[in-house]
């Protein structure tokens, strides 16, 4: 049988999956590299492993929400991402839904 910590960990992992998409899209309003995103998230208390982030970025790009470009002008080529116009609209609607939903959840759990 799972202990309380395992159950909470699993619940938080499920919650993080969906919200991470909103967070990631919100950070690519200007062209940014993958490593910079990991650093910024970590500075804000959100730890994301590269083996979680990189497949997510590929999926968001395949869905047309992000676009990427390689910068080969530096010593080490780096891939940079930028949110697309379609991605901006999806982000805007997702943020609105998140705010309404989290308000409702907070209202219920604080009763």
C-alpha cells in the first residue's frame, strides 16, 4: 500500500503536468533557450528535469504553439523557442480558464 507521501507526490505530479504547459508557453513571449527556461523556473520554485521539458517543447512545437530556430553563430549551437500567434491565443484562453478554475478550487477548499 502507498504511504501518504507517495499519494501526495503522485497527485502533485498530475497537477504539475497540465499547469506546466501554461507556464512554459508564458515564458516564450520572447525568443529564449531551453536552459534559460529551466533556470528561470528553478529560480521561481519550479524544478523541471530536462527529460520532462524537452519532450514537452517538441510536443508544443508539433502542435503549432511554439516555433524554434537554431542559433549557430555562437561556439555551441543552441535551439531557441518563441510562442506562435496560435500559441498566444491558446495561452490567453488557458490562463483565463486557469484563473477561473483555481479561484473556484480555492473557494471550495477554503470553506
